[in-house]
C-alpha cells in the first residue's frame, strides 16, 4: 500500500513538472515562432521544413532507441548510460559524414543551391543530441521532470534571443538554423549542471548488445515515424514551391504545438510510469484507462477549439499574410482528435517490452501513408489535398494502434473508444456554438474573445451536467496535488 501511494505521488509530481516543462517550452516557442513568422517570409520556413525532417531522421538513428531501452530496463547502471552515450556518439560521427557528403546531391534534388551549406551546419546538432538524449533518458527514468523544465525553458529563451536577433539583422534561413543549434547546445549545458551522471571511458559489450537488442526496433520505428510525420513536407518540397511548402509547414506547426503541449507532458510520464507497474496487469489496465480518459478530456477540446478559432488565431498571431494556412491548420486539428488513444497504447506496448510490435505498427502506418499522401501530392500538387489525405490517414492510424490492445494488455479498443465518446460529443457541441461569432462582421480580436468565452463555458458546464469522468479525474489529480 505504501509503495502504491509513493508511486501515485511520484506520478502526480512528475505530471505537474512535465506539464510545466512542455507548457512553458511551448509557450516560449510559440512566442518565438510568432515573432519569426512576422519577420521572415514563407520561403524561409519552407527550406527549414525540409532541413528539419532530414536532420530528425539522422538524429533518430544517432539515438537508436537507447534512451527508450534505458527507461524500459528496471535495472540500468551508470555503465549502461555510459555505453549508450558512446554508441550514440559513434553513430553521430558516421551520420554527420554521410550528411556532409550527401548534402550537394540533396540540394540538387530540391533545386535549392543553398540547402547544402544549411544542411552541413545544422547537422552539427547530431553531436549535441547524442549527449542530450542520454541526459534526458536519465532524468525521465528518475522522473526528475523539474530538471527538464529548467533546461528546456532556459534553452528556449536563450535560443529565441539568438534567432530573433539574426532574423532582424536579415539572416533569413540562417536565423532558423542558429536558433535550432543554440537551443540544443543550451539544453545540453543546463542539463549538464543538473544531472549527476557523467560519461566515463568505460564501454561494455554485453550492455551494448542488450541495449541494441531492444533499441534497434525503437530506432527503426522512430525513423519510420519521423518519415511519416515529415513525409508530406519532403514530397511537397519537390513538387511545390518553397512558399507553398512554408504555408503548409506553418499550418501544421501551430495546431501541433498547441496540442503537443498537453500530449507530450502526458506521454513523457506514461512510459516510465507504465514500465514501473508492467508486472501488475490489473494496475496497468487501470492506469491505461485513466490515461486515455484524462488525456482525451484535455486533447479533444483543445484540438476542436483551435480548429474553430483558426482564422482569428492566424490573423492575430501571424498576420493576414499567413491566412492561406488556415485550412491546413484545421485539418491537422481534426487529425489529432484520437491522438491520446494511439499514444497511450503505444507507450503501454513499449513498457511491456513489445518493441517489435511497436515497429510493426509504425511500418504499417508509414507504408500506407507513403502510398496515400505521396500519391495525392504527386498527382494533384496541392497542399490542401495533401493535408486532407494526411488527416484521413491519421484518423485511420488510431485504429491501427488500437488493433492489438486487447491481446497485449486486456483493454479492448471498443471499450477505450466508448470511454472517450462523451468527451467528443461535448467538445463538438461547444465547437458548434463557438462558430457563431464568426458569422458577425467584427474584429478578429473580438471574435476570438467571444469564441473562448462560449467554448470554455459550454464545455465545462456540459462536463458538469453530464458528469464526464475526465473532469472528475482532473479534479482528483488537482486535489491530490494540493494535498501534497
């Protein structure tokens, strides 16, 4: 009983700091992106979208799932972390060499001469992330999310100053490259101050084999996931102009930023929490059900509100030159409605050690997405049709993630879907009423203010009237936090 109470207290504290970390980082990042979007043109963001996808693929290989392997293992020593670090650093050196020599060919493929030098400089981030990934895994395993909060907030603010300064001085894409590099470097330095672990010169072959046997599947899964998420950008970068790609990229970035503020905070806690109780199947099922209900209660209304308020949000934050991204913006919100169902179950599969299943699911999603999204992009050359295809495919992916749930942990997909339907109904009702202010010829600011009042009021009132479990669970969590 004492252990259960301790675990619950650690979970609540971890969620609190993880939410602050994600929320604070996202808010700072949003402010930074608002400023940069007002200064820079869509073409700069189009080039950066291609760069980030390519670097993220390389970065996933550098990390090779070692961080997830360290968190999943119930007994991980300092030598385990050190071995993982040296493996990541070696992979970083190999990948940087590949990127360096492949950069001119990629620049020629996309018809962007400057892409080569941008890519070679930005790829230096791989060496920093090799260290960062192990530091983050150490803090997540120990559930020290306060330290993550400190490092990420400091890095976001510091890199923001660098990026905005260079943008104002007219450096264009270089401002975005410098911002990304400085953010990784500052996070590394701040974590170095807080994390007691330091790499040594030890390297153990048995540890490396154990980490790789679990981690390679997570690595391949991560590559597939990165390719899936960035697939449309890579294809549109070839068939559309940089300006169109910039509009598409911004349309995806903003709703994802708002939604991931909540989802990342939750999933950062889920994996170590599920791993801690993986041997107690009944407790695990209860934790999964609660995570689905609470996560969906927060994500669904966020997604739908951002969708109905897309036009005033874009006009006020990014200026009217970005209004072309509104439809993409809204489709991304719809795509994320079932996000928590997928995230929670995938984290549960990983916690139970089924990294092979995780890989198979991602492979199915990426291959199907490749066929659907690339087909639409190549045939139609239109960012809005691509956004619609990505939206439909994203919703189908939720059912792919849920398919093995009953067999893996005993909580079937239908019962999970039924548990979130009341939340979806109430969120849709609130969204419908929040559309009313858009019918009046008033300022964007007044439209947004009225939408917030209507949406929040209707959603919370209906939650109380219909006694939604998500609201009750949130009150319980807040009560527990106050009593700590």
